[in-house]
C-alpha cells in the first residue's frame, strides 16, 4: 500500500515518454493470452518475462531519466503489498473452516454476504484468504467458475467499501486525513445496492445450477467447525500491524528517503508472523487446505512486473489529471469512471491518491496537508468535494473486480481455485464473460443513482 505523499509537480519534473507504457501493455497482453494460447511456455517463463519487463522500465528510469527515486518508492510499495499478502495467505492456511450443511443457493448467498461484511473488519484480502477454501469445499460437488468469480466480485472487492480497513485505497485516505467513519457514512447506501444486486444475480445463476450437492450424513454435528483457531491470534496481529504507519505514529522507527518515511517495523511484524504461523501450523490442517507456496509465488512474480511497469502510466495520469486544461473537466462522473478504469488495470491505491490529489488541486487544496484533506472530506469549504471523494472511493474499490489484476486478492483467489482443480476463465474471458455482462451494469447503476446527475 502506497502511504507516501504525492510528490509536487514542478517544471523540473522529467516525464517518462509515452512509449514507456508499452511494457505494461505487453505484460497485460501476456497475462491475458499466455495461459490460453501458450500455457506451457507461460507457466515456465512468466516469472522471467515479468521480471525482464519490470527491469527494463526501472533501468530506463535510473539510467535515462536519472530518476531513481520513483523505482525505490515503488519497490517499497511492492514490499508493503507482498508482506501483507504473504502474511494473510500463510496465516489463513492454518485455519480449516468446515460448513456441515447442504450447498444450496441460499446457503451460498449467506456465505457471500458474511464475506462481504467481514471484508470491512479484516480487509478484502483477509476475508478472501480466510473464506475461499471453505467456500470451495462447501461447493466441491457442484462448483463452477461463476462461484469463484462472484466470490471475487463480492468478497474480494465490493464488500470492502465501508471502512478504511476494507481496501488499501480507503486506508490511504484515512492516513491522509479522511475520518475513519467517513466511508461508512457516505458509502453505505451504494454498497448495499451493489451487494444486494450482485447477490441477486448470483442467486439466479446458482438456482440454474442443477447439480445437487451430496446429502450429508444424518448424525448430529454442529453446522460450523473450526480447526486451527489459534491462528486467529496471528490474524489479529497482522491486521493490527497494518495501522503501524510512521506518517501517523511518528515515534515508529522508519527509513527516511526523499522526505518520506517508509515503515519497516510493520513489514517485519507481518513476515515474522507468517514464519511463526507456518512453523507452528498443524501439518494436517495445511494438508487439508492443500497448502503450497505456488499461488503465492505466482502473485509475487506477476505483481513485481505490474508494479515495475506501471510507473510511467501512473506518472502520466497524474500529470494529465493535474494539468490546467484538465481541471475544468474534473466532475463526479469523470472522477468515477477515470478512477474506475485505471483501478481495473493499475494498483487501485496509487490511482486513488492520484485522482484525489488532482480533484483537490483543482480547487487549490493540497493532499499533503491533513487540514485540507479533512476540510475536503467534510464538505462546505470546497465545491462538491464530498461527492467527488465518494466517486473516487467507490470506484477504486468496486472497479477492482473488473480484472484479475484490479486488486491483490483477485489473482490469489484465482490461483487457489486453480490449485483446487477448478478451471478458471482466462484474463480476457473473465472480462467478456463475467465483468462486462454482470459487473459493468451494476457499476452503471451506481453511477446513474449517485453521480450522473450531480453538478
């Protein structure tokens, strides 16, 4: 999670050339087509390709643009991201949740709703890692790709829009000065509409699934059983450590670089917790969860490529959004769709920061000043600031479900499902068969209800 200030724009700022976004586009194309068109080659060389493209962009920044600051800051953001993913994946792998009930559409709907609510307490990544395996086991005799896709839609993305804990961009807003309860107050109604419609669509699809679950034995047993409950303590440590940010708690030891304070205590706690949880885990539980490091490895390499190659795209977006000619174009509609589109293919945390900085700068406010952020979130001091921030907040969370790479847990859930033997759609098929027909209409409804007719 990027917790740094957006660097000020100056005349000395050296912009990357537009063509430097091509490695990012190429990586997206390979992610979309590789597993489908040349699967053997992709699975053998995807790590080397991702690393090569990222290395090329980083080398250009350092040797041609003479800008080592951005690559170092991006590397710090990647380490923050991967430390959280690693800790949550390993810690939740030591927990087995068994649901002793028949897998019906109604039961699945309830489970997804619980996942959406829990995402606001332990984050979309935490809820996804904790619930995806019991969800797969619960439906193992009738599971299809749409079960996993709607899990990604609801639990891994849309569900986490109510609190700063829910999704990284909202947490960054909290660190910058947006009150903790702001998202709950302003996002609740859109969240409820989106979740209810999505659950309704899922229920309709699941009702059409004529494969019946195997009836359970008739002996009495509790509906829910949990093994490895001690790992909930590790989980609480990981979630609690997220708040250990040196920009909030200045007494925390941190690495100071180019005016920014980078945490290392938080990441050390997360990775140490992951190691301790793995060493102390019950091996039978790990086996029951079919635990392996393969899904984590895939996410690590794919996202090192994404973080490395997306730097030019984010820089160009920031410069464009904050340019004088673009400022009059900043409206709730453009903020919603702009933030959403780029959150679909870029990391939604820096996208949130860039669009928030641009919308504030258009009215003379500075995202680097907490008082400005608080006034912007409160409304009254700046025109239409609340609805603009609402558009950015909802879009950065909701649109993350449009692609596998829109949000960190998406790709992890996909990898876990494939490891469990569930055929998952390719990058392109995910978009054309699920995102466009099912998710996009809901995103349009949210836009029409809350932003289309606002001034």
